[in-house]
C-alpha cells in the first residue's frame, strides 16, 4: 500500500537527529489475535526541537513513545521490526534491539518521560521529595543530602511554592497540577536530552493545562531539550510543537481504501496504526493534505464554529472516497449525515417555558471528626445557586474541578438533598418530596455520566440495561412492546438492533456512550443532566455524540444541563453558559487584602457569570471568566503566536 | 489517630455485650440443663436426690428468670476487683507479670469471672493457663504464614506463568484444600511416634517430666520442639491463602502507572519490585491479619485436640459439651475481644503502610 500523504522530505534533515525511529513495528498479542498497534512508523526528533504526535486512541501514538523506552510489558507487546536509533551521551545505539536489562541506563538519565495521569503516576506510599531524590541518586554518584538539595532546586524550577514543605508531603496531599509538576521535576532530575510527554495535560483543568504547557515550553527552551509531545488534542499541539506527525488507527482508513464501514471481514487494508501526515505545525493547520488530518482539525468545535452540526472524521473520509474536497477550516461547514433531525426544537410544545427553577440552593457535606464523629465543618459544594432552566434549551455549566458543578447537577435531580433552597420542577418543589413521591418524577429527570465504562453493568446485556427503566416505570405495555422500543432506540442512537444481545465489554467507548444515551432515553425523560458526558471520548467520537445529542433535542424537545470543563464544547452546544466557581478557586486571582477578603468569605460553589455564549466569550465581565477563557488552547498556530505576542 | 483508637475501643463495649448476649441466648435455647446432665449418672444410681439438684440450680441461679441470669453474667464479666487471696505460686501464668505491671508488686489485679460449674475452679485460672498457649500458637503460626507467603507471592507474581509459579500454584491449592485434621494426623504418623520417623513428640506442648527443672533456654527449646508439628498444621492453610492474596496484590500493583514511572526513572527491576511495588502490595494482606486471628483461634481447637495440648480450644470443647455456661461465655467473650483487638491492630497497620489512609488528626 502506498503512502501518498507523507512528506518524506521533512523526515530526513541534514544533521543526524537525536532520535530516529525507522519503520517501527510494535505488535500486541491478545486473545483475539495480533493487534498491529504501531505498524511502520518513521520519524525523527532533532536536538532542542519539539515534535508532536497527534491521533485518536488506538492510533499507536503512546505505544510509539513507550517503544522508545521499552516500557511495554513483554508479555503484552513486542517490537517486531524497525530500528530506534538514539544518539545520546554515548555513541549511537539501537534501543529497539539492545537487551532490556541495559535500558535503565538510558531511562531517566537520557530519555525521561511524563505521563497522562498525575494522580496515579506517583507512588502513593513515598514522599514526593524522596521520589525525586531517588531519580537523582539512581544515575549519579550524588549523596542523599545533595540529592535532596537538588530536588528542592528542581521543585523551584518547575514553579512549586514552599518546596521544602512539598518535599515531605505524600502525592495525595497535592493537587493534580502540582503532582504533574512533581513528575516533571522528577523527569528533569538527570538533565535528559529528550523528554517524552504522553498526554501530560489531558487529565487536567484548562487553566492548569495552560500552566503545565507553558512550563514544558519554558523548560524546553531553557535547557535546549528535545520534546516528544503526544496528545489527542490538536489545539494543544498548536501551542507547543514545531513539527507534527498525525497518526491514525489503521482500520479508520478502510473506508478510504474502498471498504464499507462496518464490514470487518476483508483484509484489503489491514495496516495498523501509522503516520498519515507529517509536517511543520503551520503546514498541518493551514494546508492539511490527508482527509484524516482534515477531519481531526474540523471535528473539534472551536470558538469560531458556526455550523449547527459538527463535521466528523468519517465525513471527510467519505467525501474523499467520493472524490470531493472539504475545507476543514471553514467554520460554517455543514455536512449531512444519516439520522439528522428533520424537525426543530422550536416547534415543540412549551419551548422556552420554564421547566426547572433552582432557588437559593445550598448543598453542604459534613466534615466529621472527633470521637463522636460530629460535623465540625462543612464542605460547601454548592453554596447559594439560583438558576432557571427553560424547556428545550441547553444550559452549559462550566468550571474547574471542585467548583460544585457536578453536585449542582445531582442536587437538581435530588440524587443528593440540599441543605437549603428549592428545586422547582414545573412548579413542584422537589426538595420537599419523599423518595416514593419522587419515583414517578425520576422517569422525567435523567442523567448521562462521564465514564461509559463504569456506568454500564458488565453483567447485563444491552437489552436488559435498556428495558429495565421502561419496566420500572411500566412503559410500553408488555415485554414485546419494550423490546420493540429498545430496537427503535438502538437504531436511533446509531447502533444495530442485534447489538442488544451483547454485553458492554464488546463495545468501544463511543458505542458505550451511545448505549448510555439509549438507556437514558428509554424512560422518555424531559430533562437530562449530561455530566461530562463527552469528556472521555476522542475528539471525532465526541463530535458524533454531540451531534446525536443535538438531534435528539430537536426531535424530542429535550432540555439539557450540560456540565463540562471544556470551554470550546460548552460554547458550541449551549444556549446559555453558566460559569461556576468558589472562593478557594478564585483566591488565586487576587493578591493582598483582596485575596484575604475572598478567603475569609469562604463561599462554596456559586455562579459567577451567566450569559449567552457569544456574549460571554466576547465580553467576559468577571475576572475568573476572563482567566478561564484565556486558558483555552489556541486551536491553531496562528492564534497561538498571536496569543503569545499579546501576553508579551 | 488517638481519637480514632479511643473511638474504636469505645465501640468495642456494645459489641462485646452484643456477642455475650447472643452467646447466652444460644446456650439457653439449646435447652440443656447443665445440672441435670452433670448429675445424670448420680441420679440414675440413686446417689443424688432431686432436692440436691434443685439446690444446685439455686446456687447457679438457674431458677431465676433469663434476664436476671444475663444481668448477673454481665456484672461478673465486668467487675474488676483487686484480690489478694491468691497464694504465691498458685498462679503460674502470663497474667502475673501483667498484673504486676498494673498494680505494682504488692497487690495483684484479677478479673473475678466466677467459677467453673464442672470442677469449681476459678474461671480466670483456667483461662490463664489456656490462653497463653493458644495465643502463642496463633501468633507464631501467623508469623510463619506471613513470612513464607510474602516472598512466595512476590516470586509467583514477578515470574507469572513460569514453571516455578505454576508448581507453587498447584502446591498451594493442594495445601489449601486439605483439611487440618488430616494433615495433623499424617504429620503425627510420619514424624512422631516412631512408625516412620521419630523426630517430634506425640503429645503436649512441653515435656511432662523434668520441665520444672529446666533452665529458661532449655524450656524454650523444649516448647519449640513440641510445637513444630502443631504450628505446621495451624499455619499451612493461612500461608496458602495469603500467598495467593500476595500474588494477586503484587500483580495488581505491578501494572499500576507509578510502577511504569519507577521504570521510566531508570530503576533496576529489583528496586522496582522490592521498593516501589512491595509496600503497596502489602496493603491488602495486612487487612487479612485481623481476620486471620480468630480463624487461627478456632483452628487451634482441632490442632489442640490432635496434639493433646490444653489450650483455649480444648477448654472450649469440654465446656460446651457439659455445658459449663460461665466458662463457655467467658471463652467466647475472650475470643471476641481478641478478634476485635486483632481487627483494630490491622486497621492501624493499614494506616501505617498507606499514607492515604488518615484516621483524623488528633487535636
């Protein structure tokens, strides 16, 4: 199979690069057979340059990085072909073929890594300082005291305040952003020549993400270090890298190679994850060649997006295979797809009439202590919120972790009971109803969770999961009627009816989220809380699920409370954007007396600003909103450089 | 931390009463008249009159309503009194140094737990003799079980599916499924008594003759020689289970992100396993400690029976057969107390190994 989209000229620079990967093949052996995770990847990282690898999950980008340091467990996957040439402190060496016992000499000392999950990447039973010092003593003859001193210097370098104190803290005592800083300090311990960052900001809030990206960029500059930056987010790539390699899971391209989607019998195109496009970051964004790259750029809602539905990677692949060319940078690009709503929510009865009213709600959780476990203090998760939710509309709820947005969603559904205040649903105060009185209303108030993996019972078939809520509320008469409804729902969310007899583990993340949506719709709800429902999905799947949610809203007149930390997504889907925050989160915005005042006030999660999205993004009033908006990744390199210039 | 311990200790009080109450009820419902069963032989032979039996019932308060009986029991169990009537030398047990610690050399403290219905001995005396033996057996076999299970579990996990792992898996499952009484009997047949090998003594937990004359060192050696077989019988089961838990725990830890971080730092595989993985994988099997302690005490019933050792197990067996109400309830109370302490200790250890567990800061 030819590779028409690779700019091979860019791969071969004049000077010999620090790291060159040549036709790397890493295969995994699973019970279902061989999986070609990485299938013929060729790339080079030059000294002092940043190379980004972008792609969806399953494209092999992380496996490529782990292959370089040989961190893939041998029983799972092996490097079956190709070379990984490293020109580090010593002479040239092929990391792909040396015995695994020699790898510790390179890991940490010459090639360091940081990972996606700062929460789980530090050992919970050792103090942070010890973990950094250990990395130092491992590769140098430094004594323990000197190593500790050096560790403190490193903590200062990565921007951690009170480094002496942090040295003696355990990882669980630090916030996510701080843990990632500790990880970076640990990676820098022995002045590596290459830093591999494997999705280092994916699990973090936007403002923290921005801080970490800047930190990595600064360290890269100051130390003239090479960085291999792996992410699924093109917006992040635009901010930080010089060159970009776009990787793609092989099976995604089947359609392009003349195969119909869903038919997995053919071996016409059985190539695994590989690079489909390589170029400078400006080239990739302004002049993408491969339809996959185009799709990847287009499917991420940006602040400029104006279309009513998001384009997806599949749209681009389909268009390309039919000989059409679409412009991914066109913000009004509309592509028709099967299942698109033909009616509009505006025609639904009662559109824009008040459905839910939240009045002065406070949801506090007790912090118990002492011998008798009395509540001595309160965690003020939601602290005085007033909100009106009109029928058929989408209210976007944004804020950083700990601002109380999830608790607010759960309080509206009465999954947690507030301490104070009212939640009026069609004028009835839900907070005064008993559990039995609430039960018939539960049918109409539903929720879709973030993690499609843990929110489906692994021991129930999809049919059982979807039929259960109908049976619970006595809908659709008998078993036969319910089954018919389940078939209809599956087709509506874009799955096949015979999927009903399978179990959750047989589906991908995107498919599972569709199943969760079908299950939620089973009880014919009117109001749905989408609690980070698209946050765990790949960008292209995310676009498909957002499209589905919007189509369902048009067809059924659904009302959404859309909770997310992604400011681009929330702007795209919402009719009103609500920004939540708390004193603790906001205190960092101020200094001196102002800061003291805010901290004294100690108000929990509350609304700081609430506006139409266009108005909010154009004209944010509250300093906290301004800070959030400034942290959104630029989306393309042109904007990134403009942003940098504006700040400087 | 201290607040937590105090709270847990306070919680033990209601639990303790609950357990004794349930035990008392069960015994009552068994509907066996202890006096009658004790006197049965005599009654049949015409040597004991009905009046004598009624008299005995009055002495034991068996004629009183059940709530009064329980109230008397509770009072008896919870009334610590300083007594001086015990003669020097009469009391040869582990309680002596403890009472000395509590009350100084002059006076001795003891619990008046009443007397056994069987032979009229003070119950505290019976328990003082039996408890140290059982506790010694239980703690030692726990120690042995852990010290074999941990390295074996690590080995099996690090070399998963290797020949060594597969052999140890088979052996461990075989051991786990074999009953104690069978293993105990087989050990006696093959290693004691002289049919095959005469390495260990058949009965008792120390030599009957000449034990009094031995020096401390000799005594320890003598006891050690006697309890080898009982310890093996008591610990193989727990060791088999623990090594599986250790293996699973280690396998779980070894695929965590922070282990990958440790490898990415350039640490050798040995450091990764013994420094970074070990402490995390110990967490689940430390919780087992509290659960295994009562398991060991109940296991000692069988073991003590086979090896002719008079520990709590033997005493409990006899007491239930009679039934000797005060003794049974006291034993149950002691064992439950031991269990609760064991669970508390494992919970505290849990916090020591895992810094994420916090029992609240003492103010």
